C-alpha cells in the first residue's frame, strides 16, 4: 500500500529557543533530541524524521514530545504499531522525496505515495521486538561507555586535579604525531579512517577505499590519543580502536598525542579528558566564527598536566588500563550489533526472515491516539 494509507505524516511546530521553558519534555529537531521544554505538543509514543536540515534520520519518542517545524512526525498511525512504523521509516530512501530548491526538504505529500509492505499487527509487534532487542543492547553499551569515561575523569580529578599535585608541560611528557599519509596512492586498500563525522556518528572508524579519500591524512599509531582541534567547545577525544594498525589514519583536524612513556598511556588519556584541558583549548582558538574555530596544535603543548611521582602514576594506570580496554572492546561490540541490526532490518521488513514462531510475552498492540496533537 501507499505509505499515506498506513500513516499520516505532519509538519512539526515552531518553538524558538528563547520561548522554551526548562522541563522534562524532549524537543526533537531534524537531527534528533535538541533540548527540553515544559510542555508537550504531541502524544507519545511518536516517530519523527527530518523535514529540513538533516534528512534521512528517524527517531522514536516513548513519551509525549515536541517535534519542531524542521521535522515531520506521525500524527496518525491508523492502527499500526508505532515501534514497527519507526523501523519501517528507517527503510525509506528519504532523499528520493526531497524538493528541488536551494534548501532541499522532504515533501510529505510525495513521500505519502511511497509503496510499503505492511504485515498484520502481530507480525509488526514481533519484528519490532527482534529489532528492539538489538537497540536495547546498543543503548545499554553506549551508556556503559559513557559511564566508564566519566569514571576515568572523576577518578583522575579526585587523585590529581588539586593544588598539591605538581604539574609539567604537556610537551615534556608527550609529542604530537604528524606523519602524513596519502591514501589515494593505495587506491584499492581499505583504510581504517578516524574522521570527525565518524566520531560524531558513533565514535567508530569508517573503512574506506583509498580512491575515495582525496586529501592527506595522519598515520595513527598505537598508544595515541586523538583530540579534535576544530571547535573545542564540542569535546571530541578518541581512543583509537586500531582494528588494523597498518591501515589506521585520521583526519588532519585531529591532534594526535603520543605519551613519551607508553606504560603511562591511560594516565595521560585521563588527563586530556578533563574539562580543564578543553577549557584550555577554548582559550587558545583562532578564527572569527564559532563554527570554524581551531586550536594550533603547538600551543597545546604548554598545557599544565599533573605530574605526580612515578608510583602514583603506575597505581592509577593499574586502575585505568582495564577501563580503557573495556571502552575499546565495548565500541567494537557496539559496531557488531549495529551491523547485525542493519542487516536484519530489510530482511525482516520484506518477510524474508520469518518471525511467526517468536513468542511474545506482551500483547501485540499499543494504544495510540488517532491524532497525536495534544491540543486537538
């Protein structure tokens, strides 16, 4: 059937930042959650996608929410299971339905004509259950890595970020690695590519053929820490997984720090995770606009890092080494799960994988309002 027979998409509602009141209601833009408000515009559960700006991302809201006017949201599920509709919309090539204008956007009337396959409600519930199981694991692992990073930051700060700990210049205990690599010279090789977009998407490198990478990169070496020199108000610090150390490269927008003593790696990783370090970077930016400000790598070597005695550093590393190892292992497991989920999605939606024998322990339905607008 046509998508418009299964659901109704509607434009979101304007809510300028200055009119938002701090609350617990999530506000969704075309790129996902972008703040909170004290009032909801639409009943949850809900499904949202970008109308302008970021195109192609789909988001699921479990509770009441506010979709901004840069989004489209499902105002009527017409009896279909909302979580299934969320996965269904992830299979649509949204770029096929953009308007031909200076700022491309989604025409909801056009996308309503997209032909989709809608199974019965029980099957919808089972498909969402299978895919939702992967999403729950992914969400749990993502939060775990966030907690582990916070653990390192807090433990390091408690031990060493105080007036009693002596300091030393970063440049005296670490160097900046800047060996240039031109991937295009090896066009058929897959490169483990640490880029800003890859960090922002999932903090996992992309694997790109050399003939698709046009600019020079830096070689990524073991026991290095990558810190973005671009717009340091957004804290980007990467502990490279190094799936294949012989092909690891990074964007020249990263500063690649290598501790002089590799045994102290986790100590200096934790030192660079501190908000104080990123505050230092913010104070040494060049550039007139907030969107393209950069830090000169050489300036960062004057940063004062804690310099306790060797035994204290070793003691901290005994604590932090397994934590960093777990962060890396979790990142690899996250990517594995995301790859499996992406492979399953189209096969489940097409019926190629049969879900009829799955037993559900919750009813295969979900109560939703015919029209999600709270004010209607």
